[in-house]
């Protein structure tokens, strides 16, 4: 990629390849979170964090992350609604960060953030992403 240079994006052939286009405006970069049961996801995340903490504290087990790849597609929200996406990640040494973005019903960019959060496991980094977006 030639981020910042005025070259045509090879991914979609629609626009100039800029950082904004590659990260948020390109149709290929858009993601979908419709259909996710957020209450269940939050409960599962908290349970996984609790289990991981107990295994580390009581059984001396340190869980390693598993890599997965999932194809997703952004779906517009109802008019007047916004879509919020957050993410968090942790490297093998525990170095972690989180980020998030807000898009409108026409996929217009409304805001976003990224933050280095120090050392933690991946599920904690994910939860930091949600917490930071609420601030």
C-alpha cells in the first residue's frame, strides 16, 4: 500500500489510497456487528476473564491466545442510528492496545480512538476498548 500517496487503491479500484480510505472508507474495510447478542457477549467475556484469572492464580496456568480469521461485512443501521465497533489485542509479551470507531447509517465516519493500555491479556484489552468508548 502507498498510504498517503495519491495512488488508486488496488483493493477496490474506487478511490485514492489514503490512510482514511484503507482503514474506514473502503468497502472492503467496512464490518458488520448486526445480529450480535451484546448481553450474552459481555457475560461470556466476563466469565472467560474470571476463568483465566482463576487458572493463572490457582493452577499456575497462563493461557495463550488463539488466532482466528473471520470474514465480516458492514451492514448499515437504521436511519438516525450509529454503529459502534471496538477491538482490543494483546501481544505474546502482554503489550496491549484497544481502539474503536463510530459510523453513521450511511457509513459516514463520526469518530474513533486508539490507545496503548500497557500489559494485559486479550480479553481485558477487548473490555478496555468498550470502556474507553464510553468515556
